[in-house]
C-alpha cells in the first residue's frame, strides 16, 4: 500500500499567502497609524517575526500531515517557499502602495533621508546630498530583487533552524 505523501509546494503556497496577508495587514496598520515611514528595529523585527512564525507554522503543519516525519530538506524547501510567496505578495503590495495608495511615498522617503543625512553629516552640502539621492533613485529598481533575495535567505535560515529542531526521519525498514 502506497502512502499519500504531502507536497511541500502546497504548504509553501498556502502558508506563504497567509504570511504575506498578515504582513500586508501589519503594513496597513502602520499606514493607518501614520507610522509607515518608520524603518527602525522594532518595525523590521515585527516583520521578520511574522515571516518566521509563518515558516515555523508551515513546517509544523507539514510534519503533522507527514505522520510526524520531517526531513531537513523538506524544512528548507518550506522555509524558502513560504518566504518567496510572502515576499512576492509583499512586493506586489508595496508596488500598489507606492504607486496608487500614496504616490508620493518614495519622494517623501527620499526627503526624510535627505534631512537625516544633513543632520548626520553637517560637512556635506545640500548639493552633494541631492546628488546622492539622485544616484539612489537611479538604482531604486534593484531594491525589489534585493528584498526578495533577503526574504528567501531569512526563510532558509528559519527553515534550517526549524528543521533541525523538528526533524524526524522515517525508519529505514
């Protein structure tokens, strides 16, 4: 009799969508509280915690569906898959947010960065800082793939840790 083994892809998709939706909900809460320009440790810590919780939940549920067995490679696949789906959903939200919900978001972000740079580097002229901002604007497109890659790296790390803790190999016989 053959066992019906669950697929990591299905779990990655389901829990990636859930994790991405929770991440978007958190972003909307920040927006409603007028805190969407906050990029401090606390905000990023909560975003990473949301991602880690989604990955660990996916690993745990996959193990349960696999009759209590989990390999390290399955945990890594789940970590990367959940992070990829959640990251794509988050990037889609960010694109819609920065282009339609608040079209001035990027300009305001650059202005806040300019004020901080003037404050932190009084020896720089405003013209030098403006040149730096223009350079940042020319490379803004690269932030999307970098965010996605960083999400997947975090997913692999969380998947590795979760997999090492929860792994249980099937008996060889």
